[in-house]
C-alpha cells in the first residue's frame, strides 16, 4: 500500500511563528505536492516538486516555501505564520501522469 | 469560470438510493480522478480514468472525452458513503502531474 504520511493531524501555532509541515511517501514517487483546502475554494496548489531539490510554484505560493532534500520527503514551511494561513493542508505524491496519493491532512490553526 | 465544475454542490439521499455526481471540465486532459474525502480530512483516490467506464464495488465512473464530462454513480447508497466527492483533472499539458480540482460535492446519506 502506498503511504503518504503527514507529520501532524492537528497543529496550533501563534502568529509570527515559523511552522514546518512534513510529508513522507514510501513509493519512490517523483512528484510531490502541497495543497491547502478552504471552504468554498476547494483544493489549491501551493508548491510542487518533480525531483529532489526541484520545486515549482503553484497557484498560491505567497507566504510559503518548500524543501525537498530527499526524494521521499517534502516539507512545507510557513516562514512567519499568519491567521489567514489557518487551513487544512494536504500533501500528495505521484508518478508522472499517474494517480495521486494523498496524506491524511494537517489542520493548522494560527492564533 | 472554473476549469472544473461539479454538480450538485450538496446532495442528500436516503439509504438505498442511486446517486449521480457530475463533473464538467473545459481544458484538455490526459486523465480524470474521482476522489473521496471523509470528515477528518484524508483523501482517497477512487478512480483514475481517461476513457470509457470503470467499476469498483458499488461505485461506477464514466467519462465522455468529446463532451468533456464525467459522472460518478453510487448504487445502493449507504450512510458510510457520506463524504465529499471531488473531481480532479490532469491537465493535458500537466506532465508533472498537477491536478485541477472541482470544489467538491458533499454527499449525505440518511439511514
């Protein structure tokens, strides 16, 4: 079974904190993605990576950065968390052009 | 206009009913996903299809490439089918696996 594991299910952070969301997949997938999901807006792509150390901006990269030092791990970084970054964050991975597998999601609240 | 439109947005059904969720898209695609998201957040890929029809248990997905339309059917619906169903397309130019998502259909099946 493909597993995409996100490090936390729920997180509460303070405004201005640096926040790390970690995602690990165990199927040697080239592609990894970070999305956020908000009511009425659906899933929106923040960043994706198609190889180690490679990254591409998605639709809403502002306020976020990413790191992919190893193939299996893709980290999303909120440099200075703000309340408008309160959201559900979903990680996914895939082989190019193939079905994507999603993690269980991290519900982040910034207070 | 959104590139991927789903209907209906919300759907309430009685247990045992036949359910249809529709997805229309406006871009060229190489494949279409149907995803299921239960309360709590995790997303599961139900189907990935690029032509014709696929069936898994009580779930059936069809796609008409010429009409740019797909449907997800649930036969003999059950309360455990209650979830958000999301249509996502793999853009024809999206060789890296980037998906474009519909906003989802929230299904509630009453016993």
